[in-house]
């Protein structure tokens, strides 16, 4: 059953024994068992005589050369081997032959064909290059297919990102955005009143372009504080023609609407 000997490594079906490193490797997945010197020799002897029963006396003599050991040493070694193999899912490698010894069935060592030789680097490079060329030609001939492929291969997290962002947009966020929008809209609406500028006794007055009523003009000219450099006058609506009059003094706004002699009426 010994298939190959190479630099101190022996192959028995789907297992390799490295005597110098004292390891047993399952070649299909490179699962490595670290065992003792005597345990490597026990497995090698049993595997090399697959389907045959090796007596305990033979194992003690061949696997512990030059050492005096007892039957208990063999029992412990077999137990250690079985424990090591069970860790990689191999539970029935070593069979006990009552009152005789131990054996390994050839079927347990048979190569299951799972292990495949690794590809050479040149073969891998050629495969990658061919794949890239095929994708390039596909993109050139059918760009719409590539776009659809990219869309379909997006992960669920990417495809649902917009939906999740929408879900995280709470009512509070909506109210805050709406408030600032309305404030901005109101500010723009107010600014539209001041579409023109006129002079009243050399003082700049911003207004809506409609001729200012005499009470407003009088309030501006008769105002006691002469440091006001500009005025804002705009209608406030209602049944009567009433105006709001605000002056700017040292970068501060002063509401002097109460000083305008306007008609008293109910809005």
C-alpha cells in the first residue's frame, strides 16, 4: 500500500507520513496530525500491511526499536492515534482485532479523488487573462448587458441603501426641514417688497415701488433722530392702507410704525 517514498515522506493512499517532522497529513485538504515517533511508525506499519492484522508483539518490536516497553505503551499509542484522527473526522481508521492486534483496511486509505493537483502559476495567469479578454469583448459588443449585470449583482445592502435612508428620515427631521424652508420662503417673500428705492429729504427709503402715502413721508421727515441712514417701508395689508416703517440706526432696526399717523380701522 506504500505508494511513494520521497525525502523521508511516505504516501499511503490519501495520507502522507513525514517521519522527520512526525506528522500525518491528509492530502485532500492538508489536514495535519502531529504525533510521536512511535505513533508514526505504528500507522506506517499498519498502512503498509493494509487488510492484514499486525500482532501486538510485532508492533512493540518494530515501533520501539531499542526500547523496553509494555503492552500498555501500545494501548496508549493506539488511543492517541485514534484521538488525533477523530479530530479531522476519521473515526474508523484503526481496527482492533481481538486478542491479536490491530489493522487498517485498504478501503480506509483509498484515495477518494477529492484532492486535485494545484494549478501552475502560468495556468492561473492564462485563465485570468482569458477571462478579462472575454469580459472586455462582452462589454464592447453588449454594453447594456454589462450595466444590467452590475445592477443585478449588487449586494442587498447596496440595493436597499436608499430605502433604509428614507426609513431613517423621521418625522422630526421632516418638521425641521419644513420649518427652515418656510422661514426661507417668508424671508424671500418679504424681500420682494423692497423692489425699489427712493429718497425722502436725502434719506434712502426701500419700498415696494408703489407711491408712499403722505403719513409715511411725514413720519420720515419729522423723525427726531437724524442719524437714521435708511428706511424700510412696506404695506402690512388689511382693509386700510397701513404701512410698517422701520429705520436703521447704528446697524440696529428701529420700529417707528407707531409714529405714522395712519387711519385707524379694524383689519
